[in-house]
């Protein structure tokens, strides 16, 4: 509902306005013949439109509307004037900022149209004022928030800087190429160089590994390095460390270097204990195995069937236990660095054929379709440790035979590609859940979360150790109910002939 205030010293004019506005549907009409009474009303009542005559005895319309403008600057105001007052009306519009002036006598349609437009203009100006006020309030809040945010960021930055500076672990920031950009004091102490000196170096200048390689790429937002060492430039001490890198900005990585000397010493003591224990177990186990074989061969007399079955079972159990002991010793030798590869140049196809011939009877026993495919010359030589590579091939193929259902299919592929040797074993077995794949190559990992194997859990772990010691990689691709494919890659090992050592690794 719109509130209209009209002032004219002639009662006949105000009466005519009242009748006209009521016919048009306006009900909140406030008419005055005195400017003083009108101002008193306006002091407590906000109108949507003010209409005033120009010539009045107490104060003219220009003076009245100027006072009204002080109270309600956004309300539309219309001045009624005679033709002779036209110049004064234009002056009033310019000085006071009136909405319209209408000459007397007015045209009713023209007056009503200006009334409607004036009311709408008042509402628009009022809404605009409210929006401006809201914007000013929002601007102030944003300014306050910005100031608080800057303060909070400064405080948090100071806290983080303090944490980094007093952190016991070494912290550094590098770019994608490994160039060092920032370090903390612990990193300076660990390397024995100042921050300014370290920031002229590459990460590969301060850390090394005999087993792993350092590489950052766009696909890896996190990289974890184990079996690494950092060298103190002052003391020459080689400190074993584990390093975690995480992407902190585009092509920027933050790395945390943790000293694991105590952990490594604890692991060494544990592994030495296991190695000593398992080594001491081999002698009595070999003695028991040999004794049982003497019994089974009839060295102390003939055996009946029950005795032979019992002794055969005991022999098998002792041989399985000896296999576990030997596997533990092999793992210890690899992890302690006491095993040195005996690299030779040998025909890889002959080795694969040998492993295939030894395992083929097991495949026939389960009625498995066991086949080998080659994508390389018949007399292709590789440079590697023949005994250890045979261990890996036998383990991968043996696992496929054990975990493939009867009447299943196993395919072996051996190929040479750009100086690399690639070996893969695929089956159509039950497959491995994706959640279990990361654990397959860990120590004592036995089967999957749903089904455990009866093995030692060292076969795949030892295979990984052997391949990585050769500088290669081993991995698995598997899908549930479709099968698995185990693959290992030896880089730059292919020889043109037996005597070609140009690509060999020492």
C-alpha cells in the first residue's frame, strides 16, 4: 500500500486530488492545506510520494519540499505550478532535485501516470539504498575478514616456520628436477653444509642408494624412498635415512629426511639373530633328512608299508622346513648386502627351457595347459646372475601352477626389447583383490586377505629383492575371476653374443 502526502493552500484542490486518487484505488491519502501541518506529519510518517503546490502563504513549495527532502531524500516529489511559475519550477527541480513538475490545470491521466511512476521510483531508490547499505556492510566485513586472515596467515606461517626450524627431521624443498631450493637447520646439520651451499646443489648430490632410484614425475604426488643414505660433508659419515616427498605446489616437492640409524641397527640385530638361528638349524635338519633317507633306502633293514609312509612324511616335513631355513638365509643375505651377484653372459632361452622342463610334470598332474612363447632369437644372451634369475622364474611359474585351478591355462612369455629382457607369467586363475596387491611382495605375505597360502611368504619377497638388486622391476596385474600376470624387467642386459659385455653391469 502506497502512502501519498499532498499539500495545497486551496481546499478545492486537495479535495479534487482526494477524489481522483480514491477513484484510482489509493487509500492512504494524506492531504494538508498547511505546510506546517504537513511537516509535522512527515516527521513521524514516511511517504512514498509528496505533491506540493508552489505558491503558498506560510512557505512556498520550493521551501517545503527542500525541508521534506532532508527527511526523505529518496522519496519522489511532484511540484504543482501555474504557467507563470514555470521558470521557478525548473529552478526548483535543479536546486532541490525534484522528480517532476506539473502545470495547473493538470491532465488527470498525466497526473496519475506521474504518480504511479513516482511511487515506483521511490521504491526503487529505497531498494537501491538498502542494497548499497548491504554492500557497504559486506565490504566492511570482507575488509575485517581480510585483515584477520592476514593476521592468521602470519601467525600460522610463524608457527610452521618454528616447527620446521626446530623439527628433528631434515626438511627440504626441491623442484621437479631435484634442485634444492630451501632447507631447515636439521637438514643443514645432517648434510654438514649451510643452507646457501645446499641451495646450489641437486638432491642427488646429497643422497644415494644402492637399491633404489630417485625419480619425480607428474603422476606421482607422493614418493617414499627407503634404503637411502646421506653423506655429511664435514665428518664423512654415511647416515641411513628414509625420505618422504609430497607435492606442495606446482612442480615443487617438500621432502622429510628421517634418520633411521637406530631402526637399521635394530633390524640388523634381529636379522643377525635370525640368520644365526637358521644357520645353526641347517646342520641337524640335514642330518635328520639324511638319516630318514637311509631308512627309506633300506640301509638298516626292510620297511613295511606303514613305516615307509610315516618316514616319507617325516622326510617331506623336514625338507619343507629346510626350504624355509634356506629362504630365510637368502633373504638375510640380500638385505644385509652380503650377497654379491655373480653376473655371467648366458643364453636366457636355455634357462627358461630348463625351468619349464622341471615344472612341466606338475602342470600335467593338474591337467594344466602350460606353454612358453619367445619373442627373441634362439641364442640370445643376457648378463645376469643365472642362479638367482632361475630362482625367480621358478618361483613365479611355481606360484602360477599352485594357484591355477585344474584344467586351467598358464602362458609364459620371454622377450627382448630395446636391450631389456622381459619375462611374464599369466594365468586364468581366481585373481588377486586389488587391496592385496601392494602386500604381495612384502616379507611373510601369505596369499590374500580372504585366503592364506601354506607357503613361507618369502618367495615373492625374495624375487623382488633379486630383481631389484639387478636394477630391474617386478610387478603384477590381476583381476578377480580373470587371472593374474606377474612380470619382471631387467634393463640393459641383452647381449649380442656370449662374449659381448658392452652392456653388462658390474
